[in-house]
C-alpha cells in the first residue's frame, strides 16, 4: 500500500485492537465473540480517524468497513481478504 492505513477491530462497546496495515496484518489473542473490522487511510498521521470539516471544505479520511460481523471462536484462526481500491 502506498498510503498509511489503520485497521481497527471492534465490538459493540469499543475498539479491541488497532494497528497499522502494511500488506497484511495478524491480530492475535482475541476473546471469543462478535467483532467488526474497519480500515481507514490515516492522511494526517494521528492514528485516529478524522472526520471532515464542512466549514473548511475538508473531506474526512477514507474509511472501509468490512460488511459482515466476524465471529471469533476459541482456538480458531480466521483469514479475511479485504480489497481496498484507490
């Protein structure tokens, strides 16, 4: 990837894991449960998603949310393929 991308794994309450995405990322030691995944382009390098500002005519950082809930089971591996287009 030629942009700084951040991956967030989250549940209904909060972000569980956050890390930089290079070509791939491995997230370990997740408690069983239902999770969601989003990836965003960290254009301002602050490690957080930044919304747009209408008054300043600024767009928010591009974000992609994985469309399906991710069910994590104890002692299971899950592999997800995410296609990010420019």
